[in-house]
C-alpha cells in the first residue's frame, strides 16, 4: 500500500513533556483525513512537524514517499499548508502575495497571475485587491492562506482549522474547493473542532489526546452508527460522562 | 463601593507583579543601571538649574528669569512628549473593554488609570531638578518660592497628564485602523524631531534679527513678545505664574495660573473620559471593516510579478516581495522621510550661516552622508527576518534554497540604503564644493559598506533573530532588550565602518608611496581593493549562511513567533 503520509514514533517534547508522543500515522493517497482532538492534544504540533515548520524530537515520517528529514524541499514543492496562525506577508496585498507564492512554487508568471485572479474571485477576496493583508479580517486571512496553499495544485493539503473565523458562505466555498481537490487525487489532512464538518467531509479520521493516538481508521469504524461527537467524547473521556452543573442553579438536587 | 475599589487595587497590583515576574534578572540589572543614570542626570540638571537660578538677580530678573523658567518647562515637555511617544501603544493598566460588563464605577477606573499614567519616571526624576532650581532662586525670592514652585509644578503635571491622556485616547482610537496606526507611527517621530530642532531655528532667526548679535541684544529682541507668548500658551503658564511670584509684579497671575491649569486639567480629563467611554461603547464607527465593503476592482498585475534581470525566477519573486513588504513598513518610511526633513533643516541652518564656512568642516560632509544610512539601517540589516516576522513561517513552507532568501533580502534593501547614500551625496554636492574624487570614493565605499553590512548582517540575523513590532521599531514587551540591541548595533556598525573611514583618511592625507607609483588613481586603490575583498567575502559566505539558515530555521521560527502582538 502506498501512503501519502506515514509516520513512525513521531515525537515532539517541550520542557521534557511529550506534546506529541510516538505518533504512527498511515494515510492513503486521495483520502480526506480528519485529525481530531481536544485543545492542546497535539494536532497543530503534528501538522507543524509534518510540514517542516518545527523539527521532531524523535521518530521519522515520509511524505509522498520522501523522507521528512532528508527531502524537505522536495516535499514542500508538493504540499500546500494552511497553518494555525496566519503567517502571511502583512505588507503585501492579496494579489501580490499570491503571485509571489505562485512564482516561488515554480509556476510561470502568466500562470501564477491567472490562478491568482481565479482564486481571488472564487474565494470572494476581489473586493479587497488593493487592501494590505494587515487589514484583513481573520476569515479573509484564512481564505487567503487557503488560496496560497492551493495555487500550485499540491498533492497533499494540510489544513489547520480552516473553518475557524470563516462565515457560512466562505465555508461552503472552501468545502466545495476541497472536494474538487480530493476528486483530482489530492490527500487532505484537516484538523477542525467543528465535528459536523468533519463528519460531512472526511472519509478517514484519527483522534489524538494528550499527544497519543487513540484511534485511526475509516469514519464509519469510529462512529459505528452513532454521531461523531458522541463517539469522539466517548473516546477522549474514556467512556465517562462528566457530571456538570452549577450548585446555585440546582445541580445535585 | 469600598470592596470594589479594593478589588480594582488588587487587580492592578497583581498585573504589576506578573509583569515584574516575567522580567529576566538581567532586565532588573539594566533597570537599576537606567534608574541610577536617571538619578545622576536628574541631580546634574538640579545642580545646573541651581547655578542658573542663583545667577538671576532680582532687579534684572526680566526677561532672563522668565526665559529660564520657560526653558525648564519646555525641557520637561520635551522629555514628557518623548516618553509619551515610547508609551504610545501601551494599553491601560486596567483595560476598559474588559471591565465594561462589570458593575464597577467607570470614572473610578478611569481615574485610577490616569493616576498611574501620571506617576512615571520623569515625574520622580524632575523632583531633584525642580528642587535645584528653587534652591537657586531662594536667596533672591525667599523661602516662599518652595511651596509656590511645587504647587505650580504639581498643577502643571496634572494639566499636562490630563491632556496627554486625552490625546493618547484619541490616538488609540485613530490607531484602531492599521493604516492610520502606521501613519501615526511614521509621522510622530518626525514631528518630535522637528520640534527638537525648533529651538535651534528660533534662536537662529532671533540671532539673525538681533542687532549686534550679543546675548543682551537677543534678550531685548525677545522681550516684547515674551509676556504675550507666556499668556497665550497654556503650557507656559507655570513659568509665567512662578515668574510673577519671583518678581512680585502682578501677583494675581500666580493664583490665576494655578486655577486656570486645574480647570484646563479637569476639562482634559472630562473630554478624555467621554472619548474613552464613547469609544468603548462603540459610538465611533470602526473603520476596521473598511476592507470588506470596498467596491470590486479589476486586478492589475502586481509588483511581485515583475522580473528582475540576471536573477532566477524565484529569486526575482523573493526580491520583489521583500522589497514591497520592506518599503511599506512605517519605520522604513519614516527613515526615508527623515533625511528630507533633516535636509531641509540643514539647508536652512547652512544658508543662515549657522555652520560657518570653513572648508575643512565641509570636506567631511560626504563622509557623514555616506555613513548615516548605514548607521540608520543597521538595525534592519542585522535582523532581516525581524521586520516582517509573520512571513517567516510562509518562507519556511516554500521550496526554495535558503541562501536565496538571504540574497533576496540583501538585494531588496539595496535600493533603499544605496539610494539614500546617493541622495545624501547629491545634497552634499549642493551644500559644499566637494571634489569629484571624494564623490567617486564615496560611491565605491558605499558598495563596500553595503556588502560588509550584508555579510555580517546575514549571520547575525540567523543567530540572533528578534521580532520587531509590525508598525514600529521595537520588540513587543522587550523594551530593555531593544535598548541593548540598539547599543550593540551601533557599536558593531561603528566597527564595520572603520575600514571605509581609513580609506577616506588615506584619500585626504595621502601617503607618498600611493601617489608616487599610481598618481591620483593610487588614492582609490585601498578603497577599490577593500570593495573587491568584501565582494569576494560576501559571495563565499552566502552559501554557508544559507546552510546555517536551513539548520536554524526551526529555532528562528520559535524565536520570532514565540509571542505575538
């Protein structure tokens, strides 16, 4: 079986604490993969390691058959990333930024310009072509990040919370675009807190909690007829349902 | 009410304690040194003012005494304004936005914040200086000068504090919009620099118009206008009020000044409170959403699509991207605008004869013009990833060899630094009759300096990266670090310009063996060789710097993005 993403014992430690602990992932090509977990579980750290933003403490990974440590530039040519923090050139406008990114991925200038125009129009950024990215709202920055990640038609898309701060209309556009990319054979690796979106889009999921992988497989295998949020809570809370309530509102009476 | 005030006090104290806990021990050491330096400076100014005060004779007090008092007030205002500029983006200790939902008296919070803003280091350091001045005036004016002086100073501090607090609030509202914020950050320092030069301009104009140009003639020229100016400008009221006590002429001016200052302070506070409250309650329309309501426009080919001759496609894109981003940074724009303002000032002073006309002093003008841009821009050249910090992760994700980032960063800054050098040299040509040889030498050395600063700057940028504020030349929350960094950058720049200076000295005081063998062209030989050696050094070290960047990019990313604005 050929995997687009494969990791063995991938670990990241900060101050002696394993934020990601011995992670072993196997993701097939063309999969829409949901990477789920509560806050602080290690999702963003995993994406940062797989995309070369931070170095793993130990373990190895192969992306599209390339070794993560040895062939980082070859990997970067083939992937697109929407990071958690919007790290963009804030003093550029969206067309300037996208054309720049396109050329950096080796697209001929005219192709980069054409794709920039199309992406800006499809993602609804055409009313802000003269606006500096600095002035963009969070949702606009998210959409621009996605444009930058897609301009070179990557084989894998890493998306860290792509729907955060995005309105319903843009969210719909993003979903459509992602579906299109997957149909063309791209692998999509997505983290999201919005489980409804994951349920609707993803074919496979994995759940990470306190740095450890709790589940990996097809979505049906996790949910088994139940709703995804229930299956997720059961797995993360180890079957325990927290007794919640406030004493002055009558809890425990 | 009491327990709410106590809660506010506890909150304020916790916030101060937390901010101190986050400070590294070296920070405390530097703070201590700065405090000692401030105390020494304050005592020095105190002794100086004591001396000046004791010189004033009661019967000849006007206008020298009033001028002295005006000078003290203006000096205080200058330092206060400078502090205000540094503190411009400091949020209030207790943020209104966070407590608007709570049932707490908003005027009380506003007053607490105002009181905290009032008690700055300048307030403390001005006490010895004021005491010195009053002590100097005591023999002529009597002991009554002390209560009068301190009361006047307190009233003035409150008035100045209230209006600056109001101004800060207004600026904060303006700065909600990123472009307005950048404009303010760009224009304010230029304004302050201009203000700092204003006394020199005024004195120059006065000395030009005063017959005989002696200090006595100058005073008599100023005298008829002095009282009117002191009456009209509220910031000069304390000087006018205290002067009236000292001279015992129009004694009513003293209480009138005090009352007027408190009334003006109350008005400032009231306006500040209303503005702050309206702002937080959303009365002023926010312009943050302006981006989303602009009409759709046809996209023009952006600057990042341009091709640069002799460079690879990706390097071209990098240079265009870096140059555009760099040239839009407000501090870079300020550094570009400043020479124009300063040039106008120099031209004015030059034509008014302030600098004298000696040929020896003029001959050094090109040297100063050559060095200034490098000293000014060294901060950016030694921290090439710090200026557009948030883009670093975007760079990390790109599939380009890392040495190209360094090359492109260096090329992108070249038109700005070398352009400024050219501009300065052109101005110096206009100002002084500079020989063509010096001009040629300056251009040659400008290239050498640029290559040397880039070579060293690339390594420093990789080993010691730090995040700069997106709108100003400072690192968020690391003011002391920036002070040390500023000193280190200036020191290193001074060391790096020594070889170029030696070449200029060789040209000016030529050794016989150079001219003997090669004629006049021999004078250019050291500079030419130095430039060639520096170019080879740059070219040879660039791939190594690229390898180092590849190895350290994860670490740089952590350092740059560790804490956000």
